[in-house]
C-alpha cells in the first residue's frame, strides 16, 4: 500500500516493508523534521557520496519534490537515519530546505541495523566493496544475538569469515567422505540452515560458498588505501584485485594511476608513456592495470607476478624463500627475478622469517591467519607448518581425503592453492599424484604452469618443483632430471598455438621426451 502526503510541493509515499523483514513490527509516524536535528546512521555502509551526483539529486528534489521520505528513529532528543541518507545529505547540503519529510519508526539497534543494511544492498550504485560490506553486515546482524556466533570474532567481517570458513570446511570434508568432529558437526547443524536462508533471501540470491571463496577475500585482503580508492571510483572486483597488485609491486606507478581524475575512456593504454593524469582509473580494465603492474614488476626485479595473486603483499624476500624451498637453484632464482646471486642466496633460507612463522603457529594460529599476519602465501606457511610430517599427516592436516574417488572431484578446487586460472586443476588431485608417484624431496617438473597449483601443492608436500609457463624450449642446462612430470592437457589445448612444435610442451613429448629421463613419471 502507498500513501501520499503533500506539503508545499513536497510529497512522499510510504512503501510496504521488504519481504525479508515482514516479521519486524514497527510503529510509523510521519512528519517534517528539521535537517539540523538528524544524525547519520552508524550502520551506513556507504562512506563516499559523490558531490556531483548529490547536486544532481538535489536539483531533482527542488524540481519534482521528494518522492520517498527518509526513515528515521528517535535517539534521545534527536533523530537517527535508518534509510535515505543520500537524500538527506542532498537536501541538507545542496538545497535551502530547512525541513525534510520523514517516517519515524520505533526500532531497536538490531532492527535499525537490519533495515539500514537491507536498504543499502538494494541500491544499484553501490561499489563492489560496499556491496560485500553490506552483505557482511546483514549476515552479522541476523546472527549477532547468538552468543556462540558473537564470540568468534571482534568485528562483523571477522565473525562472518570465521563462521563461513568453518561451514565450508565441514562441507568439503563431507563431500570427500572425511571424518568430521562432533563440535564441527554441531556448529554446522546449528548455523548451516540459517546461513543458507539469509543468502537465499537477498534481493539477488547468492550462494554463500561462492561469497566466501570469491568475494570475502577481496574485503579481507586489500589495503585501506585501495579500499578507499575502489569505493570512490566504483571499481569492480577484478579492478580491485589488479590495483592491489599494482600497489604492492610499485608504489610509484600506483600513485600515478590513482592520481588520475579526468580523461578519455576510449584511449589506448600504453604503460610508461601514458599520462595517467588524463585518464580516470575506472576506465582502465583489470587487464590494463595488470599490464601496468607487470611492466613495473619487471623494472623492479619482481618477475613472479603469479605469486602476487596468491599474496597481495608481494615481497621479494618471501618469493626467494618460496622458490628456494621448491628446490630452485640460487643461480636460477637470480636469473628469474633479475637480481644478483648474493641477494638470492641471502634470502634463500631466511631463518628469521621462518622462525617468525613458527612462532605464530606455536601460538595456535591457523595457517590462513598466519599468512595474513605475515603477508605471504598460505602454501608457504603450510610448508613450514608441516615440516617433518608424513604424507598421510599432510592429507589429514589439509582436510583432504585419500580415497580413489577423491581424485576425480574436478570441480572441488581448493582455493588455498594456486590462482584462478583457465584449466585450473584441484590441488587435491596433485597431492594424490605426489603421494602415489613420488617421494619426499623428489623433483617435479610442471612445463605448463598456468595458475601455480602444482608448485603450491609441492610446497605443502615437501617436493621440489620447477615450473615453466609456456617455455618453448627446454630451459635447463646440465644433467638435472625430474622424478615426475605433470602435464595439464586442457591448458595445453587452450594455448596450443603458442607452443613450438619441437618444444617441450607439445603433445609429441609423450613419444620422444620421456624416454630420455632415467625414471618414468609413473614409476616409484
């Protein structure tokens, strides 16, 4: 039902409650309120209001009136906004109106928070970060009255991430046929249905596991500086990830790109020659930003950009340590990263960093938390945490099953290992291959290393690994031979035109190359 109230050319309607909040009974009153008696909502997800758009909205209100009132509640002698802060700011800041039409509701803090976040999520102009934050706020608001949930984190994002992580772990274990503790089963039984219902009832239904694996990491991993820019410019998820990578690779290039304000969106991007001050960053695609980052990385000697996708805080010394633990010789590390051998040798062991990781692990911190704390890749942390463990212990620690049928669960890619890459293969499958066809410290070759799954899994399972992404010729001099070679045919088919017919990465390898190695890839 809609009622209209007219007052000096101002008119507004009273909409019915959203379906998902139909169980909240609120008392409404309607009146004109002095704009100076109204305070912003503490639950407002939106932090940036574009002045130009606000001025346009103000002109529309002057011309046509306020079509829909803001929603407020009493807070002492003043009022607090629940919904409609953008309209309120437009009236207050860009018109001469002293009063604004409002619905006054009686609502608790929890009810106000639910209404505010739900109203925000239904807006089409929210940035990617604001949308993720709104979803987090709604999930947290729906569950916060539960004491068990409230105790698992200090803020909404931490609580939501911890809960979804536990539920995801239980679901994965059940899908693999692995055992699940009674405590985990109890938590899953208690919260799974609630979480699924919350995500189903969003204006645009969302799968909670997809949100946990793809969206939430963006919110948790990016720096505050990138967060602010992404909100202000309305960047999408891919642009945000690319911008974070650029920031970590080169602060100079990051400042040049983010300092831009105006320009032509149809211009061709040429890193190094382009005047970024004439181009708005929102007009740069994620691929273009990545291209800028790649060129900057080559300048600064950071050639392993695929590791930056795993760890937003790309650090040279951590890359050297990781390559060293994969058994890559110092001279090759130096050549790959374009640094001198002395620097490569200095950080090839990096005992200080390893001890710091172990100290955090000894405190009982989970591996993903340690990776966040030390700004490094999670597989590197696992390689340190699992030192001295058997392969069976490693499967158990990673919560992976060791059954025949687990090998073929192709759609169950563990997001902790490798990048999101065309033809990505499950780390669990690589672990099975390592278990059955290799021993500790064996050398594994990965000649078609797209997303780094093989290297990351080898880290966790104490195998050496040399990866050559689309090298046309055999890249190794000398007599070093692999114990195991892993090919990914789907990736080869997608990139087949880029390979030399006589190169190592062709399908002819099965006939002419394997015979040269002393140990067959499928022999123990």
